C-alpha cells in the first residue's frame, strides 16, 4: 500500500501485539536497506512501545522478516 505508515501520527504499516512492521515489496531481485531506514523504524517502534520488524517481499514472492538480534534471540529462547 503506497504511503501506508507515511503519516507522522500513524507510523509503520502494520501494528501487531508486540511488533511494529514496516512492509516493503518489490518486483526486483534486491532491495536496498540502509542504516537510516532501520533507525527510523526502530525510533517509530520505540514511540509505539513495540519491537521493530521489517517485512520484505522480493520479486519471486519470497518473504523475509528482519528483526533486531536481541528480539530474535528472545523469541527463539522462549
């Protein structure tokens, strides 16, 4: 959904119980992810009292979820 989460009053694309998801989709085989994008997502998640997560769907429809290492370790250890 273009511009979803693009409003200052409603950050992120999807809010789940514990996570604020930023969702990206591209028909290309790659997606450029940089520190600026991750810092923005992390900041918005903190303001929402949630953990940041990035959902990424690439050209072949493979979907990946990017999490902070500490959040991932906590999830797999519970």
